[in-house]
């Protein structure tokens, strides 16, 4: 029997609480033409750019109904495609909410304005130092351009005199470990912190197909298979481990709000096709109502049955061991470090318990007259 599953979760057990921490993931752009992987690029993405007024209203509403701890301005898109990126960052920061950007940095617009807006974090996603290695998994990307842009970002940060944390997310695949040390030296020379991550296969739709679920109309094609075969954390083994992990709720559903450029909430940041996963407009729908709709979504059951939510949040102790052993099998001389856990607000205390257990704890505490 699978144990990484918590699909018995129902909204009856959702606990409205304004003090719990929320992270918002906002699509600044409707579609992402520059995404070098883009394995579902034909999926529908409605409005082109999020308007600054919409962002302002979203944040005001969020602050009125939850404890907003972070806003990330990218989700599945490329922040530098937005024509008013610096204004969007300023809006977030004017509310004293940390603002994160993640970019493939094949494009760099208005970098002085962007850095002057002082985003709390700017992460560059890449997977190699040489074009030969990088180009395997960032297919349309140009690593020489990325490296020049990294230097440009570092200079703009210095000119602006700001505190932005510069990070390189080095996606680890089989065979790109040779470039990791070179990239680390280059990144650190510019003031970037290297944060390697085991590359995963996304989005939710494709992962459901990989796991054998027919809930969504998606299929694994030859290109997908090539990427899957390159993963340092082997997908089938990771899935088996996720399915055997302790039962857990899904932080992407409980603590994150993914909002499209037109202001629609989608089921979670792991799902890509906005036409299939829209829950409702963020403005005009109370957060508890949105949560109710998310918790009733039929796809979550299938996702959790297959342990995908554990995989998406890297919440399994043995992923590192599996990946390191796989790399060592292929490249005995590779000496890779463990990766840092993902920073996602996770349910804690009673909220982290599987629902049946939570219900029982609440019942017992109620019997004792405790207030939770
Ligand atoms: C889908 S990307 C979109 C944002 C932006 N275009 C970028 O490339 O960083 C969102 C986040 O997912 C991470 N990501 C993307 N592909 C990944 C992969 N194959 N494995 C691990 N993380 C990945 C990126 O580092 C980024 O922080
Ligand atoms: S579909 Fe998304 S929200 Fe639902 S369980 Fe899976 S990862 Fe969580």
C-alpha cells in the first residue's frame, strides 16, 4: 500500500487562520516564448502582461486575508519579458513584502531600473557553463549571453547600491557536474550564491502522464523521454520514494497562491495549462472560498495518490541519497554536495498532520476544553 498519500484531505478540515504564512506566485506574463524547455508551450495562456494596478489590488486583498510572507514574480514565465518589471517590484516592496525573481537570463531589459527597485532575490536558472552542456537542457538558450548578463546584473547591483541576494540555481542533470564547479567559481566571482538543485520534470500534467494517470490529456513524447533520461534524480525511483514517504499534506495547495497575469487563481504552481486549472478570480473571491474550490479539485487526489506533491516539494529525506548514488553510478569521480531544501511555507503543528489524525487530535483537545 502507498503511504505518501493524503488524498482523504477535504475542505472540512481546512482551518481558516489569518496568521498562517502564505507565499504568492504571480505570473507576470501570460505566456513565456523564451522558455527554453517549454514542453507544453501550446497550452493556453490568456492575458499578455499583468497590469500594475492589478498587482496592487491583489496585494491589498492578500494582506487583508492572510499573512503574506513572500511574492515571487515569475511562476512559469520570464519576468524580464514584462514591460514594467521595476514598477511591479516596487509595488511589492512598497507593501514590505519580500519580492523574488527567477530568470533564465537569456534576456535582460532595463536592468538598472530593475536593480534600483531592489528585488529581495534574483535567481538565475541554468544547467551548465559551456554551451555544449547547457544547450542539452536549456534548448534555445545561449550560455555565453547568460554569463554576460550575469556580469551585467552584478554591475547594475553595484551601481544601484542595493541589497538584492543574487543566486544561481544550478539544475543538476546527469553529465553536467563537470561544469558545476566552473560555474560556481564564475558565479561567486560576481557575488552570486550557488544553490544547486536536482532538476525535476514538470509540469503536473506531464508528471501525471508519467505516473500513468489518465486524468489529464497529456502524454510523454520522445523529447520528454530524453530529458527524463538525463535527470540526475531518476524519476521512477524518486516517484517510488515519494509514494513511500510519510503521509503529508500539500503545501502548494495549503500555503501558496498561484495567480495568472489576468488575476485568476490556478490550482497550484505545478500545473501549467491555465485553461484546465483555473479556480476563479483572486479579486472578488474570498481566500476561504478559493481554498474550498482547490480542496475539491479532482486532480489533487490523483496527484497525491501518485506522491507527486512530495516530489514537487522535494519533501522526502532520501531524494538526495538516490540522486547522489545515481550520479556516482554514472560518474564515479563526481563529488557533488547535498542540495538545500526548498523554501516553501509548510503546514506545521496540528496543520501538518494528515487530516484523519488532525480531526482526532482536535476532537480530543476539544474534549479537554483546549482552544486551537
Ligand atoms: C519554470 S521556472 C520559470 C522562471 C524563469 N523563467 C526561470 O527560468 O527561472 C520557475 C522555477 O523553476 C525552477 N526550475 C525550472 N526548471 C527546473 C528543473 N528542470 N528542475 C528544477 N527546477 C527547475 C527554476 O529554477 C525557477 O526558479
Ligand atoms: S495538484 Fe497541485 S495542489 Fe493538488 S496536490 Fe498536487 S501539487 Fe498539490
